[in-house]
C-alpha cells in the first residue's frame, strides 16, 4: 500500500518533517560544519573589507560560529556579538525541535505581533552590531 | 480505487460503485460507474424500477488544512493540458468537481488566463466589485508523476518565467516539497554548468586577471588574486558538489528572511508555506546560470523580479510590500558587494589605463 493510499484511508499521518525540521537540520549542519570543518582556513576575504577596510554587517559571523562551536564564548562575542547570539539561538532551536519531536508535541503558535517585534529587534540588532564592528575596526 | 468526497475534499478507498459514506465527514455520496451504460429514465411507475436514492448536492469545497500534502488526485481545473490518466486505470473513477458557487457564470476553465465569467457586476456600490477567489491549482511540477518529469519541469519554468503573477496567484501552497525540489534541480544544473565553464576556462581567466592585478594597488590586487584563484582548482568542483545543499540553504534562509520582513511590513497574509513556495519556484530561474557570460546577472535580476511579483500575489499583499521585503536585504547585500565591485571596477579601469599607457596607446589583452 503506497503512502498516498494510506493517507486516504482516514489515517492521515501528521507531517513529521516540516519547515521547522528543515530549519533545525540546517542549524545542526551549521554546528557540525563550524565544529569539524576548517572554515577559518578558507582563503576568503569579505569584499567590502578587502577593498575599503570597512567590515560589512555580517563580518565576523563565521568566526563567531566557529568559536562558539568550540566553546570559546568570549572569543565568539568579540568576533561578532550578533553572530554569537545567532549561533546560540539557532542551535537551541535545533535542540528544542528535536525535543519537541521526541515528545510528540506540536509547534507552538507564535502571535504575529511577537513576530513583528522580534523582526524589528533583529534589524536594530544588525545595525548596532555593524556599528560596533566599524568602530572597533577604526579604533584598531 | 480512490474517491474524493465533494463535501470535505477528503479522499478514501473503496471497492465498489454506488452509494458511499465518507469516512471523514460522514456525508453520503454517489460514486457513478464510468463504464456503465447511460441511465435511461424508467417510465413513471414502471414495475421493477427501484427507487434511486437522491444524490446529495455537492457543497462548496473547503480548503485543505495548511501544511498537509493532499494525494495527487486531479480534480477541477489544471494548468494547460491536464495530465494523461495513468495506464491501467489503477486510480479508479473520481467524483466530479464541486459545483460552482451560486451566481457564478461558466465554471472555471482549465489552465491559466483571464478569470472565468462570473456574471455581470452588481449594480450600485463604489468602485469595482471584489474579485472572486480563484481555485488553487497544483503546479505542473507537482504533478510530475502524471505529466513526466521533463515536460512538467519545462511547463512550470515557463509559467514562473513568463507569467509569474498568474502562476503565483493560483498555485497551491501546500506542496512546498515539490517547489523546493524544483529549486534544487534548477540551481544544481545551473551551478554545475557554471562550474564546468570555470574548469574549462579557469586557467586562461586566471592568467588574464593576474596580469591586470599587477597594475592595481596592492590591497586590491591581493583580493583579486584570491578570487581569481577560486576560478581554478577545487573551487568549481566544490561548487558543483555542494550545489544541492546550497540551493536548499538559499531557499530556506531566503524565505525565512523575506517572510520575517513581510511580517514586519504587515504583508504576511498567508502562512510561511506561501513564501517558501514562491521563493523556491522563483529560484528555479537560477538554471539561467548555465548561460555562459551574462547568465548569472540575468538569473539574479529575473529572480528578483519574479519574486517580487510572485510574493505580491501569493501573499495577497501587493507588489509594494513584497518589493520592500525582497529588496531590503538585497540593498544590504548590494551595498556590500556592488560597492566593493564598483571599487574593484575602478581599480580595474586604472589598471587598464596603466596598461594602455604602458603599451604605447594599445591595450594588450
């Protein structure tokens, strides 16, 4: 009996691998890459920083992910505060989603107002983080 | 065989024709035998004429629950030509599509195009009458098992590229898996071809760029050398191998950012499935990376245009909010990349000028 036939018999199985699980998998993948791959050895330079000496808004995030994956929290925050926050949040999300799947619970509903507030806070945090990186670059 | 209830749109299996009871909603429905001869109206009061139970009127269809992929039982209008029925008739007969809503003119035609005739506008009132909701359709690529992989891919690509407004307004959003697969296939093909070009022409391009880099300031020359070395060696191979993963990451991260920004602009009128479906189908335009030379530029510009139009339709928020949500991160990226590219272009021009002066009025390439 194929899956489509099974689903029509009135026993439609809940979707086990939805968007939340894809995001959790990507977060888990980012942890594995930051922990085990030599990302900081790649010969990559930020184009804006290479040309002008000014870091871009996402500069230092790779360093933050790698440092945090190795447990060096202070180094991660120094490299990019927003990157350290993002890495921690992403990996916590992956762990929480795994726990939710294990418990068989459904995804909690997030109010639209909360999503808007979080997005606005994220935009502000990105700009503040960029200002911090630029000031630090100028001072050094 | 599989049948679909006209009331709740739920499907169920049955082994006989005639009167059925839907296991989902409990309503009775009549499943007619397509091979049976056309019914002849018996004479009134003729002996032996069994009273036939009246078929319940098919009520209006209800939308399926978000996030659930319905089995591909085709009913109602389809994009272009409907898929051919599977050989052997394994699926069995299906119920007729639900009746059009009261007041509707002709039933909705198959395929995209102008909306069906819904009768004349009501008299009085301010402005034009509100547009009636159009039925959602599966994308041709979501019906690839019936239509064939290649033909369904080509048909979907043509719809996304040439009629994004019509396509994204009517495409079903509960089949995001097919949309993501469409994006992964497209980007993988495009990136593989691009990587192949880099492998074939990398050494010559590297020599040319290194020649220019000698005329540039040291800082910019070092950066240019770093990028030029990426044209050869293992970088194109990595680009080809990791293309499917990169496509998946790009679609989901891009859809997440755009959906958050749409929420911020109060334009996320439908769930995340609509955004990820739109981003993924529009990402299919990245197959244009396979075009040598300007393919990358064409792909990115076309993708952004299709995404803005498509998000405005799929999220029912208009192109203004969708453009703001799509272009806000693009402006940031453009500020970083295009600004530095502009600076690099300036250095390149200076290098060209230097080469011109050094070569006695002729640019040596």
